[in-house]
């Protein structure tokens, strides 16, 4: 399916979609729409926020709703009020030309009576948060006997928010023959077991890699003293003058404090958290959406329903307790084909979390140094010059003042004039950053810490009969290990992908688990063999270049790659270079 026209959706739906400006289906829509229309199996879809999930389930669901019947035929469960409103809006748009179709949103924190009345008027699709849906079921105001479609949107988030029991109770009230669709950005064990419990013969569709961060997102981290976290945040923000992003904090209190400090320090920032009234939250969100606010300081929960496509940065002021939430946070940038940066500020003792995140995301994180005062000032200066160059001049207003201004400044030569104009803005930065301290925990210290961690870790080296010839990448190998052990927190050391086979290091205490996990695994028809590398005592160079093995040239898709599986994340080509005399096959 390349276009909505050829999707098989009703013409009235296709027309509404065209009016929304959707030119072609997103990857998740390309996969789910034909599947939902042509089959009656359940669906487990792995997709990040911002991938077009709502239309992916919403369009085919609307297609199959009988709008002549007033009974509830579709139930969409989602974690927050904001998401509930967003989904309802989207479904309203999609069904714009189906005059008999009504979507009723039901969510907590607001009068239930109005929602009961709305349900009484009859809606074929109900979108709701689990608590309120259950309440309405108990009051016998929401009847689910005729449900044909059940959608669990952001299922991982609903579980994180403690809705498991509510979901179980709701699902037990839905008819056996309903069709279930579960959408989740990540696939923790709890979601897998939920899918197993409630889905029958389900198809798994995923865009991007399981548990992976969005492709377009770069992950950076800064290591500072815990007490310098706020100063580091300011430097990072000052170093990115056109930043438009969310600063994630761990608690409501921290969120409020950071936002207040930023505001006092002259930043265009505000807070979004659960202690605010709904009206306050709506106000902050609408300012942020319309870009009147440059920085939104938020808790995970409060930011869930925010649908903004062009965030340049996500800043993890503090990492979430559940590292899984990092995927949701970072997935809020790099959306709709744009590029984004996810920044994490950590203190020395937290650097081990970065390695865990790299594994979760399946990408190396780049260690960045907090810019020094001079670097920030330079960046600001050139941003200011850019602004001067491109500012739109309101000729008609300024015209009336120009004669007086020219006269007053006539004595100043051109160069002097430029200097003074720039200084008006720039002096503030120069003064602030004069004598600014280095905030980085010295790079040497970070390296030492990393090395000591690596040498403390007792690894076993495994041999696996998959190599670049089998189109296996470092990330594939990590995913395979995660998948078959079912344990994402096993420490992985160095990974080397060679042509016909590969090596990977695993925390020694998990030796048996690895052997067991790969006992009966096949990939593309090939039985995977994993065994402890016999030459584990030998220096790597000896093993790699012994015998008559031939190796592909480093680099390029066919090249072999070695990845430390650690924070620097850079392929380690040194060894192959040192053996430069060897011939590489192209
Ligand atoms: P969602 O993942 O459903 O929250 O969608 C993310 C954003 O992508 C929303 O602003 C949608 O309106 C937009 N969107 C969804 N599908 C398409 C499409 N096929 N073409 C362009 N934009 C889309």
C-alpha cells in the first residue's frame, strides 16, 4: 500500500485524510492498515510515539464501524487525559465525512456526569483512560458487549502508571470475539506477557527496532558534579541558542524548582507537572505548542499527551527511575523525519546507567564536554549575528524614526557601530561567563572510571556462528542476546563482527544463561551456535589474524566491526590498522 487511495479505506475516510495533508502512509500505517482490513487476527504493534500510530489503528477501525448502530463498537484505552483528547480529535477528523459516527472521550479528573450524558447520546467509539472507563462500566453506563475493536495505546505507559489491574478488569468485560490491538513503544516482559494473555493468534508488526530509540535521534551525555547539574543545564541551553525542547525532571518538585530558576535567570521556560490545575496545564502546553515557550520543564507523566513534532532537544535533567521511560522521552524528538538530540546530564556515579541505556536504545551514546564560557559566548555571538542578518524589518514602523537615529549615530564609524550594537546583547553573556569554571568531571577521571569498571567486570568471550555475511550488525547481536535471554540488564562487553562469525563478551556470571538461551535458536533457517570462545586467554590480535581466515575490509556495510559495547561507542579499528599489511577483501 503506497497511497491512501489504494488502501481500500472508504472514500469518505480517504477524503478526510487528504484534507489533513497526509500525502502517503507512514511505515506503521503501511503495515497495519492492510493487515487490519484484510485479516481478523489480533495485532501487537511496536512503534514509537509520533510515528502515526493513531491513524494506523484509527483509520481501519473507523472503516469497519457501523455508524447506523448506536452501540459502542470500538474502545481505545490510553494512559492520559491529554492523549485521550488527542486521539479523539484525530478520530473526529478521520471520520469528518461519516456524519453518523461519534467518538466519546472519557477520562478522570473531570465531571463524570457530562461523560455519562455523552455516552447516553450514543457513540460508536469510546476513547478513555482505564480508571474512568472502569468506573463507567461499574456504573453500567458503558456497555462493552458489542465491542468489535479494543485498542490498547501506549500499553507500556499504562502499565508504568499502574493501570494493570484496571486493564485486567476492563478486558474481562469485553466479548471473546473482539479484535485486540496493542500499541507500545517498548516491549518489556510485562507487555509481552499481557499480549500473550489477551491476544489470540496475534501478528507482531514493528517499525524500527524493538526497544530502540528513534533512528533520527543522537544521544549525548555530560558528566558533571551533582551540585553542578543546573549550571550544566544552563550552559547546554546557552550553547544551543535555537533550542526548542523539553527538560525532563524526576519529580514534580524538581520540575517546579528547575523551571522557576530558569525563569528567574531569564530563560523562556515554564513548568508542566501534575500539581498544576488542568487549566494551568492546558495554558502551558498551548504556549509551548505555539512556540511562545522555548523550554518546557516537565515530568514524564505530564508530558505524555503533548504532541509536538519539531522539538530540537530532549534534556534528561535527571534520568527516570525506570530507564524504559528514557525511550519515551528521547522518542519525543527526531519525529516526523526530523533530527533531534537527546541529552542526559549525569554525575560520576551514574555513568553506569549510560551503558544500560546504550543497550536499551541499541545505539552508542556520545560523551560531550560541557562547553566552557568562551565556547558559549562564541556560539551566542554568531547566533546573534545570524539574527541581525535575517531579522525582518518592519519598514513602515521604523521609517519614521530613522532620520533621528541616523543623526544621533552619525559620529560613529561603521565598525564601531556594529561593535556597539552587538555588545548591547552580548555583554550579558560575556559578563556571566567571564571566569566561568570548567564543569566537567575531568575526562581523565571518566576514562579511569570506565577502565576500572571494565577491568572489574569479569567477562566471558563467546563465539557465535553469525557474521556480517549473515547481515548481522552489532545492534542485531545485542537484540538477539536481549531477546533470547529475556534479560536486558546482562552486561555485554566487547562485540566483534567478523565475516563468517562473531565474538561477544558477557558478564561471566551469565555464562550458563547464554548457552541455555541459544540452545534451540534458528535465524533465517540457520541453527545458531553459541559457544565459549576456546581462545579466550589469547590476545585478540592473535586469534583474529591466525590461520587462513580472510577478513573484509573495515568500514562499509560489508566491513567487520568491533564495538566496545560501552560508552565511547566508537568502532575500534586500531587492531586492523596495525595489521595494515594484510590484504583485505573488498
Ligand atoms: P501519532 O503517532 O498518531 O501521534 O502521529 C504523530 C503525528 O503525525 C500527528 O501530528 C499526525 O497528525 C501526523 N501524521 C500521522 N499520519 C501521517 C501521515 N500519513 N502523513 C503525515 N502526517 C501524519
